[in-house]
């Protein structure tokens, strides 16, 4: 079987008529275009991808100011604590060229307002807070990813008394941590 496929007679027979030549040429062009488009897609992905980063660099004439992702996340969470309809699970910082973007992964709790209205207000507040506190003007996008919808607004965590104190009737002591 392989001898027949790789012999010169097979290709001479395949290309013997004009129809077969046109068919093989068309198939070759399609395969060539697919390979070319795949290469172009890989190059564009490499050049224009968003990269996760750990800090935002704020250029200044006297030296650069580097602000870590944790500080940006904490400042964003202070703004987000005022909003009861969203519970933010994680915040990711991305860089694309010299511009930065935040991705807020959250749970939505129905509280009267929809996500678009809430998101517009939060975007403006976060950008204004970061500009005032750290001088960050390169944060261009704040994206929201609503991962699930909750039933009720998140409640404060319940603080329970340890079981050994309830059995003995003792009261917690501030100095001992019990």
C-alpha cells in the first residue's frame, strides 16, 4: 500500500487530467491558507496578549513609583465594601502594553439595582480612588465577571462561642483569648 502511495506512478496518474490538477491545486491552496492563518494568529496572540502582573508602575520625573497588586486590591476592596449587591471573590491585575486593567470576579445578589448600573459607579469610584491615593492614571479598564447569582445579600460572619465554654458555663476571658 505504501509503495503505491509513494511511487511516482501514483502522482502521474493523479495529475494526468486537468480536473485532477485543479482539484489538487485548490486543496493545496486551502491547506496553505489554513497554515498561514494559524501562524498569523499565533504571532498576534504573542504580540497583543494581556499579561498578569504583580504591580503597577507609575512613572514620575524623579523616579518610578511601583505599587503592588495587593495594595491596588485593598484599595479596590475599600470601594467595593460600600456595595451590598456584589460580593467580590478575587481581583486580578493585567497589563497590556503600558495600560493596566482589573478583572473583578464576583457573585451578584439582587438588591434593586442591576449589574450595569452598579458596575458603572464602581468603575468611576475605583479609578478616582487609585488616582487620588497613588497617582495611577494608566488603569484603563475594569472588567466584571459575574460567576454566580446569590439568593440573599451576604451576611456578616457568625461568631460562635467555643463548645467547651458553653458546657462549663464559663465566660470568655479577654486576656487568655478564650
